[in-house]
């Protein structure tokens, strides 16, 4: 893991290199995904099942998971696992319930009524990876805010295991969150099915959830046909720290994101060179007993760094420039810096707000903007699953008072039919 001094040149070069890590759009992947999407659009479930057979080697036990299988998975699960998920669900629901947005009505003295309705989407598709990358926590983070938003139906797609069965842990999380229907299908073909609808898989208004490059490309290509959560890049964490930080904690937290992917980015910006050296040493020590050591080594070697800055202010400046998915503040009085940290998906304050707390349990959503998009994107939340409808009521008298202004603006724009629509009401 390299050590860099913030001198106005070296850190700038590193951040420029970092921005390229996701790579350009893979044209071959795009062509493959485009063909799959068109096939599913034309041939529906037949195409979806053919791709499942082609990519997974066999068809699953069932296309749609029967409700009794979902219920049995919950009944047969380890009680400790169910309790952990229920505790996490309580925290996540409590946080997201506070995000609910109310509509409004604004009646005026002249009889005009203006307002806005807020309602949940009718149907949302949830993609959940299968196999070794099966994350029950993602089910909670996507389904809970959708339910709170008032989404009427959640349809999950998830790849089957090699034996054709569903992942039981995913089913348990789905049962706890009230997912309505589950189909055993993965990849770009499942995304296309959710976007267009097939004979069995219903068309959805929005698709959320993580996936590989084929899933991400399908979501990107289908945006506009259907809404999506976001274009997610590789995982990332930025730790800003001073000499009060514990290098054991910093090292462990950096590796918690580095283990996701060889493209993941884990960076520390610190005012203490002593801490920098101790953290690098701790990484070398701790990684030896971690199961994903090889991934961690590649990730940290290619996209990790410890940057030495000369002040807390410089740490904050770099944090806002990087705009990381996860930002940890391991500094004295970390809450004092909160008002200055504008660009981050989620901020973790202090030695005991470790990033995995946010992944699983604390309450805020773990579906976060990546690759610097935290400058303008927000985490997934209740608002992600709602739509707003504005409404207007005018009396004749109110319109008569406004008509000359409206006609003038319309005629300035050369839209005479617009002007006429107002004029005819007073001829």
C-alpha cells in the first residue's frame, strides 16, 4: 500500500489514476447485453430460461419460488440468524420511517388550489446476486424502504444455486421483509424481464439491487424503459484520521472494503505519518488471517494509498474532492467536522462507527453512490421508491387575472396554440 504526501502534485496524480479504475464501457459486454435484452423483449420467459440453461448449466427446480418454500426457509433457519436480521430490520425501518415525505395542499384566497401528492411506485424489481456473492443484507436495504414508501409489490429475481435451488439465506431475508414474489433467474436476462415483463415475470416501474457487469450494463441500457437505483461502481472507503486514531481499527476498516473486489478503493488521509506507518504495518499483520487475502492485496496494491496531509482542513478538502462511498472520520471530536463534509455517500464518525456497522445494522442505507458521484447523488431511501404528482385548480376569475401574462410569455416563445388555449376561455 503506497504512501503519498499531499504536495499538490502526487495526490492529484493518484486521484486521477483512481478515477480510471472502473474502466471505459466494455463494448463487447454492451453488445452481448443488448442482444440478450432484445431476445427477452421478443421471446419473454423462453429466452430467460434459455439463458439460464446456457449460463448456469441447468434449469432451476422452479421458475417462481413457491410461497411455502419461502416460509419454510424462514421456519428452518438458525434462530440466531433470524434474530440478527430482525434486529437489523428494526434499525433500518426506524431510520427510513423518518424519511417519509408528505404531500401538501396550498389553497389561496382567490380560489386557486395547488398541491402535490406523494405515492409509492406500484411495482419494484429487486435483483439479488446468488451463489457466493449472496447478500441477505441487500434484501433488507432495498426492500424495507420500498415497503415504507408504499410500494404495492416487490418482485425479486435471484440466480439459483448450482443444484437449481434458491439460496436459503436470501429467502429468509425476503420473508422477513415481505417480498411478494421471487423468481430464480439472474444476469442481464432477469433485468430485461423485470423491465419489459414476460408471461410470468411482471413488468416493474423500477429496478434496484447490485450485480455483476452484465447486470449493471443491462440496468444502464434499460434506464428510461424503467427507472433504476443508480449506476454502481467498485466499492470504496476513505478514512480521514489524526494521531488519536487506533491503527488497528483503521487497518481493519480499510480492508473491510478492499475485500469486496480487486477494483475496490481503500484510502487513508491522515495528519500523522506515525499513524500512516502503523496502519500499513497493521494491514500486513491482519491480512494474514483473512479469507480474501489475495483480493485485499491486489485492491490495496492497485487502488489503495495512505496520503499524508498537513492539516485537518486538508483532510476535509480531499474528502470532499474524492466524494467517497463510505467516509470514516477517526479524528478527535469527529462531530465537529460533520458540517464541513459535504460529499460522501455515508459518514461514520468516531472509533466505534466502523463501516460494516452501516453495511448491516445501524439503519442508514448501504446502497450508496460511488466513483465520486456522491457530489450529486444520494443514498437509496424511501424517496427512491416514490413519485410525486402535482395538481392545479384555478377559478375563472383567477385565470382571467393571469391570462395576459401567460399569453405574453407563450407568444414570446412562438407557441401560439398555448396562447390560444388561454384566449378561447374569454372570447
